[in-house]
C-alpha cells in the first residue's frame, strides 16, 4: 500500500517543460567530454617514450636503491652438485650415459662458468667440454660423475676456474693439438666400460642444445682407426 502511494505521488509531480534546455546541456557536456579525451590522447601521443627510454629509466631507478640485494647470497657448491645429481637421475630414466655441454648458459647452471669466463671475446675452436655421467651405487643411489675434455695447454686454466666439484682435483681428459679430441675422449677411462673389448654398445650421449654444430658432428663421428694420440697420459 505504501509503495502504491509513493508511486502515485511521484507520477503527480509536474514534468519539466524545458526539454530544449536539457538537450542543450547534455550536448554541451558531450562536446566537453570529447574535447577532453582528444586533449589527453594528444598529450599521451607526444610523450610516448621509446622502449630504450623505459629500460633506461627502470635501470636508473634500480641503481638508485640496491638495498633489496643486501640479503642475496651466492649459490653454494652444494646447489651445483645437487643440480648435477638431479640431471644424473634424469639420464638414468632416459637410458642415457652422459650429458655433454660446453661453456654457455647451461654450463653456467651446472658448473658456474659462463662463456665469457672461459673465453671473453668469442668461443674458440678447440673443444672444452663438460660431461655429466650418472653413477649408480649397489644400493641404487644415483649421483653425478663430472669430467672434462680440454686441450693440454689449457689444463691449468681449467683447474683455476674454480668449478664446483666433489673431488679435490677435476677429472680432465686432455688432448694434444695433433690428436683427435673426440676419439681421445671415447678411448679414455671415462668411457672404458664401453670400449670394444667389453662388447658393450656405444655410449648414448645427450648434448646440450647450445653445443656448436661442428662439435656435435665431431662427437657423433665414428672413432678413427688410426691412433688418436701419440703417447702420453690422456686423463689427469
């Protein structure tokens, strides 16, 4: 009943008679709105910064206050070793015998050495490789064995890089300039269980996608029947 009374009271109010005035008011408001929108878009268009300017502004602001890095700590050796152990477990699942990589982003993830740490200017043509191999204990525990292939004259520099390792000395297979580095690697004790005398299959290798093509092709080439080295001990 109350609702009906209120409705009747509202309907009894006199309707406005100045429709033209109301229409002009709304038209004025619409014109002002359009002008404001056009002005704002013009201002944004003239002050549109480039991507480089935005990046520079962000970097400058970050450099102004680096306090958020106060609590940051470098990655410890155990973390790098755990990463390799996880990779070793994945290799066992994939029925692969080793993962092969050279200095780059993946090498930095597993070995804390970037491309510029090894060669500041550009990648050199002599293969320097890291190999991560799964080792399965009698109890079934899987851990990573890490070895390296390096030119003989670079052996000392490799040891000075500070690559995280469980062993006191890095396990490095060295090769001379006149040797076939890939045959030297496959004939070394790193792959001793896969040589021809055991009758086992050739090792299954997984290569990093960053590995350069000529190294990947050399690794895949069947070993030369000629001696790959002339004396010396290939493993250090």
